[in-house]
């Protein structure tokens, strides 16, 4: 196999931190080489250097054997390097076709022949089973669909080397299988793939080789055959890790969250939820499994008061909160961990302590007669940060400085501090490192054990749903197409329901 | 222009602005260069003296018999300028005639002092016996050069100082004496009782003449002597404009000193105003209208200097020409029919001065401290409208009170900027701060209360806020508006007249109302469409308002406030007549402006200044109107107003002044 | 007096509206380019003023309005580049730096005018250029096909700008850079170059707007634009950053202004209400565009300087 890429002794320093410390990494044509590590381990930095977004302080990049400094994405593209970023590099107000055409040469003299591009997209999406409407705007697409656009863009460019930064975080097991099939096909066609992930079983399923990074250093390189989940996890974290939470037996109480015949419109003005019925009891975790874009976001938003239903009822702890404002919903006892934690869950420019009191800053003891009381706030924040092990340089740093896992812990701390009766957690561990995910899972189990909270867990990570939920409801095209007991759950059967193949009836 | 201070980027802009300013300034320099080059200093030898007059007796001491003298003259303007330079050149020629063989060299046109210095040094180097530096501005250079050449004799005029150097003579003219005589005649000859004086810079000989003239005129009953020092010895165009301004202010007798007045004499000729000349006989410039000229006979002092030289004295004396020693002569224009009594008065005055019974420096105006006046106005100083009217008026005041210091902040259409400027001037201790904009009232009220020792004037407004240090001034612009409304009604064929106004307040409203009433009173069938556009500054909207009037059939338009410049253009483009107000707007539509109502705020400013000199800082409200000459209708000379209409307008004006016609506006 | 609904009066009024709309249209089209690329240029009015003075002064000196217009464009080009340097390369706070450009233009145009011209003198304007045959159509012909060439060009610029923004690579790059500069950068588009180009186009059109205004009026005066540049910026927002939107806004503004003028002229709006009526154009325009454009939102990266990896 030809050596596509060699990165030698890469060092990249940011103020106060060495993001890459003498990292060696190589990639051959036809293989999938995984970069594994916790968030902040330096995987993305290394790949951003490869893509020309950062310049290394030391070290060399060799493409097909010759030293090639890459100073901008244009050069990376010209060398046949493609990248699917974790935060998608798509322009929401442009169409799929325009995003694919962006930066690529499609015509002469400034005119664009977008029809040709659209035709090619249809071709690629058909041949690879990547369903996407070329004329849709990105803002109308779900996260999963957006990723397909990114992969189609790489296929459209016919890249030699493709970097995928956490691509499975947003996919269903079926989609992951499908993606892996496509990625394997791409590798077999002679492309080299760099796969960045922290999901151990996926890494093992897809990779040829695995390089583990921790704190910017290479902890080791292993082949997939010789690795196990446990060895990889301990290489990543630097200590032995417990991979599945222990769950005490179920003791459900009365229903705290009830949804009846809910109908909701999506962004495109089409029905997103149709006659949806759900009920969650205290002391119980109901998991919503489903492929991204099947109404999960709309469901969470309708409960949280962020989206007005066209009909139906939502009851929180006996109060009808259908179509109410978020503040009313909160007062009724709802806690909400949103899917887009950076956008909806926290205010990046606000400090850690400001974010911690965001929803109850107008209550005693945080404020009196309209004035915030700084002493109380600091004391309260300090307590929450300690209790939820939020790793932060201080209470006054902007929340945008926190890593994904710590931001999520902060949001969870805030949401749970108000003693809610219902908790809606949407994708609570997406993009979160193993240590933080482990912690968040433990917290959810702990809340379940308190027997006063009904927990609705919406996750596209089937492993997470299977591991935490007591009951699993599968959502497809805005309807609940099946509900199973977790104990008797069959991964295969759920996978089929997620894909709309319903043979169980409800 | 305002300097705005802004952090960061604005600072960069400020630098850019300064650079651009420099560029602008350089551009102007470049434009001026040719003017500098044109009258290049010329050195010409005077014609050989071929007179058969007797040779002067040469006195000899231990020196050899006196060699024929070599005399050099360096002078700032042209040898034939009919003024300052010509006076010395004529004198040297007389000397040359008296002393055949005298070698004369003349460098004229050296109004740049460095050029003159080079010429003076050159003549000294060449060993001329007498080098005459004819220009008070050459003093500094001469002092240095004379010290370097102790064997050369220098003469410096017009000046009284020899720097204590033994080889420098000084000479001067008591031109106040002739000026006084001329002032006497001017006072006797004026009908309007307004006399105009155009001066260069308030120094030396010119100042003496002007002061003497002024005193002679005032002592003999002249009402107003307007004096305008234009700030230049060479700007002929500006001198002409100064003369025009005097004419416009009603002067029918003019005079002026220094070489740049040649243009002003032409203006007098054109306007039929009488002219008194000085320094040389200026009859040739206006053969019908020059009454007399005070002529300098420098040969009187040159003879004395030469006799000093012959006796071995190189200098150290100061000489003077005056009426008594025949160095100053009043030359009358034979072509002008001077009444005998005036001639007699002049002769008596000359005799009185020679005898010492008349003091030319008496009858000066009660000496007043030079005032410091500041003006804050909303639009540009040359807006042909509201702001220009006050700026022009202040300039008239400056001409009347030499030494008055004026500061103008224009373009402050943002009231906060204006308030800052007003406060700034008050803080700097200006004697009179004029807030020229009714919108400034609120700010002024506060500021005036904070500075009780400063006099403020607010216009156009009738309210002094009950403050003892605020004067208010307003214009009865309905009066001129009424007269023009009458004219507009007579001129309109279609019977539709359009008016473009800013906002329905103050002065603009008065004008519009007066205009409307005048038009309607004259013709019952006339329609006057009035459009207040809602802005004092939106030129484009004013222009479209005029278009709307034209589309609605109007064939006569008028409008008030500074944004109408665009509307006048519309009148011009559509062949529609225009009546202007606030300033003479003829330039904007030379064919179609019929007449403009012009504001002469100087009428109220004079009253306010008189109050201040009398110790009252304000409290009064003043008005300009047709009756007190503060409002003047200026017809466009290029527009042929029918005589009948002119007559009717005259009747209406008279009616308004006498109170028999009510403009109906309030 | 001609009937208010007569063809002559209607044509004159609507033509008046078109003339009032054109400077706003040009300036807001230009501003739309910059804003679509993520750069808010608050200096439009300053550029307009200098374009206006440059155009006026050149016309005064050469007696050719076309040479004047060309100089106005050139001044706009230069100031557009200057604005780009400041907001794109120097990463200045756009709300502040634009005000700097405005104050610079306001002061400099006035200063140059005072120094170089002084008393406002009329200059020759653009000749009307009736389009053969079409201009003979009653009413419509006079209204639409009987204007000066710059007015035709301004309206022609609308489809051209729409095409550039929506159908060309350059336009797509502008939109991409204004929405998600990181994404554009990662796809090999130079954010800096695209923003320079967009802001400079904005400058050229603002310069043109000023020159067309001044030469169209045939006169210059201090602060000639009377803050039209700021109205143009508002029209870009209310026109939802689309050429057709800003055209609608400009036309509504111009037309309502003209109709209000006519109504005042005829005394239909009584004298007492005329000052209040001066606000009608702004109010109606804002209402109309807010209703029409409420579905749209600003380019996400508007006013945000771009630094790679930042």
C-alpha cells in the first residue's frame, strides 16, 4: 500500500497548552486509520494542521513522500484532502447543491452550472445510498442529513484522503453501519481515511489501525485486531474505565409527563409530529430512539415551550403547558438539556456562574428587588461546580471556553438544581468524552433513583438508550412506531423500527 | 469645519483628513504660482535725462567733484500703477531731469519681500550711491543689508525709522492731511450720506490716509464712512469686490489707498460713484468721476537726501512730505465739475492744515475696544441663503469697525454641535456671540444664563427669554415677500404660483405668508400652492417639490431657506421665474431670477453693538424691515422687469413702509 | 390648474418618485453586497457625499456630467477599498469605523466645496434619453421610458445584482462568506478577497449614488445627501438583503415622498399638517418592508470580522 500521508514530530502550542506534542501519524492508501482520544486530546488540532487551518510550530507533513507545507485549506483541497468537520462547514442559507459546489471549480467565467452539480449529487446519493435533496436548504436539514451533504461533497471532489471528525455522533446504528459500508468502499477504492472518534465499538468495527492520543501525545498505535474496548478506553483515559452503568430495579410512580395526540409543524412547514402519545412516570427513564430528523428536535422543543403545537396536549406534573412560554413550562417543573448545547443550552459569552443561574436568577436568594446578589450567586455557583465536577479555570471565565463535556455538566447542574419533576435530556452525551459521558449517565441514573423525576431521554445513540432506558419508544417520521421494554429489547428489531419497518404493531 | 474627535479609527481618518487638507493647500499654491511668476521683477534703466535745465551746483568738500549719481529704486508694484510705485518713479525721474547724467535703475513688482531684498543687496553690491527701498514692508531686510554696506546710502519709505544707522534715511508722507481734505469734499458731495473706503492693510501711509479721510468726512457731517481693509496690497479682484460691497451698502462716494485700488476705481466708474484718489493722479482711471487726487511729490525729500549725500552725510534723518512743503499736492480733475463752494471748503481746509488750525487726527470715532464677535450658524457660509446673510452682515461690521475679530462656526445643523460651539465662544470670552438659528433657542437659553457677562444675540427670534444679556433679532420677511408676491402675480401667465418652504416656522413662514398675501391681493384668480417639505437641508426633496409645482402648472416659483438651491435649478431648467430671499440668488438661475429679498443684518448688529458700547448686553428684540433698510429688494440686472411692474413694486414698498399696506402675516 | 389625476400630473409625480428613489436604490444595492458578505458599512453616506462632490466639481470644471459620474465612481472605488482595509484587514469594529468614514466624507466634502467652489453654481445635468417608440406610449412611455441614462442604468442594476448574487460563483461566495465564513474558508474560498470585492462594489455604487444625486440636481451643498446613506442602510435591512427588496423599499420611499409633495402642493395635506407629513415616507416604507420581509433574517456573520481559527 502506498504511503499517502506522513506527519512527523508535529508540535502545536496554544497559549497555556501544548495541543500536539511531537505527534507522529501516517496513513496509507486503502486503509482506515483512527485517531482515538478524549475531547481535548489533540485529534482535531492534528487534523486541522493537515487541512491547513493551523500551522504546526514544529514537525513536517509529507504527502505521498514529499514534504508539503499546507498553509491554507485551498492547498489541502488541491492535494486531494477532504475533511468532514465535527461542526459542519456548511452555509445554512445555501442549498445542498450550492454547498457542494462551493469552492469547487464547476464552470468557467464565474457562471455556475448548478444543474450539473445537482445531477452529480443525485448520482452520488443514489450510488452510495446517501439520501439528500439537492435543492433543500441546509437550515432545513437535520444534523444527520447535513453530514451526508459533507460526505457527498468529499465524494464529489473525489478526494484521495478524507478526514472524518466524529462522524457517527449523529447517526443511528443502521446509519452507522451504512456509513461504515460507504467508508469501507471508499477505502477499498484506494482512498485513505482518517476516522476520529471516541466510540470504542465503532472504532473497533471500522478501523485498520488505531492511534490513541491523550493530552496531545501519542499513547500508542495498535491494530484493530489486537485491541479491545477495555484496553482502548484505559489508554484514552489513563485509568481503568467502567463502560456500562449499574442500574437498580425499576420502581415507577405516577405519570409526571403526559403527551396526548400532539401535532407539530417543522421548519419547512410540514408536519413534524403526528398524533404523538407518550407518558413518563417518576422514577422511570423513557428512551426515544430514532434516526436523526424524525421529529426528536420538534418533540423536545414542543415540551420545552420553544415550539407551538398545532393541536394536542402536553402536561407536566398535572399542569397543562401546551403552547406555553418556556418560563411557564419551567415553573411547572420541567428541566431541559437541549440538543444544541452551545446554541440553546448556554450563553457562550456569559461567565460560568452567570450560566449557572440563568434560569433562576430572578428568584431568592440570587436576587432581591431586582438586584442580583453577587455573594449568593458565587457561593451557589461554587457549590454546583464542585458537586457536578465541572472542570473550569474559574467561575468568571466565559462558558464558551469549556469543553463539550464540561459545558454539558454545567447545563445539567443548572437544570437539576431546581428540583424538577420532569427532565428532558436531548442527546446528553453527544460529542462528550468518555469520562464526562460516564459521569452524566451516573447522574441520570441517580435522578431516576430519587423516584421524584420522570426522565425523557432522547438520543440517537442506541447504545446509550439501551444502557439507560427502562422503556424504549421508537420515533419514525413524527410518530411513535413502537415501544418496547428495555429488558426485552432486541437491537435488530429496534433498528428495523427506526428505519420505518414496523412489524410489531402497537 | 468641525474637528470631530473619535477614538481609534477616527484618528486614522483625522490623519487622512489632514493629509487631504495639505493636498488641498498645495493645490492652491500650485494655482497661485503663475500669478507669482507673471509680474517678474524687472530691472529697467530710466530714460536718459535730456533736460536742458541748469545743472545743480555741486558742493565739494575733500571729495572729488560729485560724480553723476547712480540711484536705484526697489518698489513693490508696477512703475505705472497710478499709485504707490509710480509716485517714487515719477520723483526719481524729476531728480534725473534736474541732474543730467544721473543713472537710474528701477526694480519694480517685488511684492515678495525676499525678491526685493535680493534686488536691494544687488544694487548695494554694484555700488549705487543711493538705494531707495520703497515699501514699509522692506524694513527688516533693509536693516540687515544697510549694516552690511556702510558706504552705501539707503532710503526707506514710507517709514519714520532709520534703525539708528548712519547710512539710512527714512521718508514718509503725511497723507492724512490730503486724506482729510478729501474727506471734507466727500462729505459735501455725498447724497446718500454713505461713503466707502477701500484700504489694504491697516498700516503706514494707507492707514494715515484712511484715518485722515474718515476724520475729515465725519467732521463735516458725513453720516457713515464704511472702511474695508481687504488684507492685501495686491489683490485687485478683492478690492473691486470691496468696492462693490460699498456700493451695495449705499455708498455713492468712494476712495481707497494703495496699488490694488485700480479695480475699485473701475467699480466706481461703473456704478457712477465719485472717487477720490491718493498717491498718484488717478483721473485716467475714471475721467468723469474722479474728483481729485492727492499726489505725492517724493522729489521734495529726495532733493534733501541728495543734498545730504553731497555734504557727506549718508543718512540718519527722517523726512516727510506734507501739504506745507509741497510734497503733497491736491490735483483736481478738470473734467469734473466741482461746485465752487466745495472747492472753497477744500482750499480752506488745506490752509487750515498748513496753518495748524486743523488737526487731521481729531474727530475719530469714540474709540471703542475692538469687538470680538462669534457667529454660529446651521448651514454653509456661502449657502446663498440663511447663513450667508449673517456672515455678510458681520463682514460689513468688520469693515466699519476695523480691528473687530470674527469667528464663524458654520454648518452646525446638529443643534448639539451648535450648542457646543456657542458655549465654547462664551468660554473664550467673545464680546458678542450670535446664535443664528431659531432652533438654537433652547440651548442658548441655558448657555446665556451660565455666562451673564457675555452678550448673546439670537435670531431669527423675537424672544430674549427675559435675560438681560440676550438680544433677539428677526426679519420682517413678510414685507419683501409681499412685494415679490405682488410681482409674481403680475408675471404669472398660468395663474399658478408655487412656494417651497422648509418647516412652517419663523422667518420662512413669514416670508411665505407675506408672499401668498401679496399675490392673492393683487390678483383674485391666482392660486398659490405652498409646499413645506419638512426639512431645512433636503436639497433633493426641495428640488422635487419644485417639480411638483411645475407639474401642477406653476410658472412662477419662490422658496425660503438654504435647501432651495436645488429648486432654483428646477426653475432654471423649466423656464419658470424665481423670486429669491435671504440672499441674492441670481447666480443660481441667471436668466430667471427676477429679484431677491436680501437681508442686511448689519442694521440690527449695529444697534446691538451700540447697546454693548452703551453698557447694555441685551434685553432688546430687533427687526430688519424695508423701512430701516435691513431688507432690500435686489432685482436681477440681467432680467428686464417691465417699468410698470417696477413702479407698482415701488408703490407697494412705500405703502408697507408707511403702514398703509398690511402684509397680513404675523 | 391641471387636474390631480391628469396624466401629466401623475407622470410628473411618479417621475419625481423615481428620481428620489434612484440615489437610495444605488446606495442600498451597494450596501447589500457588503452586508451579504458580512460587512456592515455605515460609511455609505460619507462615500455618497464625496462621490457627490467629486461628481459635481468635475462636472463644473469639465461641463460633462459623464466625466463627473466617472469621477464619482472612482471616488467610490477608492473609499470602498479604504473601508475594506479598515473593516476586513484591520478587523475594526464596523459600527464605529463606518461612522468614521461618514464623518470624514461629511467634513471633507464640505471643506473641499468651500475651498474649491464656494458659492454653489449650477452644473449641466444628464439629458433625458427617451427610448424610441416605447416613450411614445401614452403615460407609461413618459413614466418609464423617458428618463436620463443613469436612471435606466440604476434599474438595470437590479437584475444584474440579483443575477450576480444568486447565480454566479462570486455571488455564492459572498453569501457563503456572510453566513459562515469558517465554512467558506474551509472550502478554499478567500474570505478576505470576497469581502474586499463586495465592500468595494458597495463603495462604487455609493459613489455613483452621490454623483447621480448631485449631477441630477445640478448643484452641490453642504451635507447634500441629507443622511440618505443611512436610509439606504435601513432599506437593506428592511429589504431583506435582496436587490428586489431594496428596490421595492427605495421605490416606496421615493414614490410616497413624491405623492406627499403633490398632496402638499395641492393643499390636500393642509399646511398645519405638513411637518408631520414629512415623516410619512419613512413610516410607510418601514411598515411595508417589515410586513414583506419579516421571514428573512440578517446574514449570520454580519458585522463579525473573520480570523481563521478564531
